[in-house]
C-alpha cells in the first residue's frame, strides 16, 4: 500500500512542475556533403532523423553503411527501394566512408 501511495504522490507532483522562463533548444548545424545520391538520402533518410545521425557514425566502410540501410528497411520498415538503397550506400561510402 505504501508503494502505491508513494508512486501516486510522485506522479501527481510531477504534474505541477512548471518552468517560469523560456527554454531555448540549441540549433545544431551539420555540414552536409552534396553529391550524387544526396537526393535519395534526403528523401529516404532525413524524413526520420537528422543528418547528424549519419555524421556521428564517423567514417565507416561500405559494409557498415550497407548494414545500416538493411537495418533501417528491415527493423524500422523504412520504405527504401532496392535502387535507392544502392544509391544511398554509394553516397554514404563516397562521402562518409573510410575507403574500405
């Protein structure tokens, strides 16, 4: 019974939390490399996450990028065609790859 009361009190008190000042969320600008395949990346990848997700992976080999694309399609049901997937893989390998 004590646990239920404690959980109820903690839940209710959080409803009264207020911030009396404006909160600014920082804008982060990412340097995007333009090139062949960017349109497919923009259409298929950036609808769900920012370009920072790609950049923060660091330079990676082709196999890494291929696996990421497969994961997006299989696990997250991204509607990426086979043709676009190959174009995206080539773009990521060319501009964000490590040469392997």
